[in-house]
C-alpha cells in the first residue's frame, strides 16, 4: 500500500473550501489534509469538512519548511498578492506545491505548467501553451495552443483564450470571456464577465464589453493586485 502524502491549505475561505472538496473528492487515495492556515479564524477551531485551523499564515511559513508536507495556496482572489509572497518564501525553502486536476481536465503533453494551480472539470490547455505558477481554471476554461499565461492568473468558468494570445501575470479573466487569437492583456488587468477581447489591453485596468474597452484603472477594492501590493510581488516568480 502506497503511503498517502500530506498537504496543508493556506486559506480557509471560499477557495479553501473548493480546494479541500477537490482533494477529498478526487485525491482521497493520494493526500491526507492536515488542515488550514488562516488569519481570520482562531487556531484550534474547525473549518471546512471539520479540518482544523492550524494557525495564521505566518505560522505556516515557520512550520512548513523541512516538514515534508506539501502546500496549496487558496487565500482567495483579493489576497492573491499574499499568495505570491507565501509561494516565493516556501518555494525557496523547498516546499512542494502540487497542481490539482479534476478528472475531465485535458492537458496537452507539449504544454508547460507552473506549480500550485487548480484545474476544474472540463478545463483544457492546448499544444505548446505556457502557463505560470498559481494558475486557476474554473470549469470549462480553455487555453488554446501557443497561448501564454503569466503567474497568479485566474480564469472564470467557460473562459476561452485563443491560440497565440497572452495574459500577463496577476490578471483575472471573468466568466465566459473570449480572448481572440494573438491578443495580449497587460499585467494586473481584470476583464469583466462575458467580455470579448478583440484587441490588446494595457495593464492595470478594468475592461468590459464586446469588444472589451477600458472602463477605469483598478483600485483597492478590485480582485487583482495593484499599486503597492503589485510592487511587492515584482520579481517573486524569478526564484
């Protein structure tokens, strides 16, 4: 009998629940979940599926190196900048971050994937696509051939990124968006649900519509890193 691996989840919010459910549902023979690190819940309390809260995120940073336990970052969209910091610190310390796949996911053998990503049912990554670290693809999201996706990018359900398109790091592409071939989206941009991106978009904006147009600059209440938080994660993924 193969001994199961142990994993701890950073973040006990909505995304933490989704990841714990995915692990219990499709990885029950592979992983034992030790519990969650979370800043908003008391240490020793019980969280999703009755797993314990092990302490705040800083405790995880202290305890994970050398433990032999794997980690998954699920701090949520609004704190994705913090996930980048935790990923960089723990990666340097040798902690492993798995990619998690629902059974119906299809990944081309020529595609390149980073670490710490989740791929929900029906997600697809095509030939020679290049996907960065801390990627999230909700149900039915498609990344076509030769597309390039940066680090810390989240795709909503049924997003379609066409061949040769590019999405820079720290972007959030909303549900049912379409990005046409060769179009490039700049760093830290949020594209609203149902938009069609037919021409390049700069970084640091919110864009919506068909064709997608700039509505305003991203701000503190938006679901992508900006300003000081974006500056803090510069260069982290080079480690």
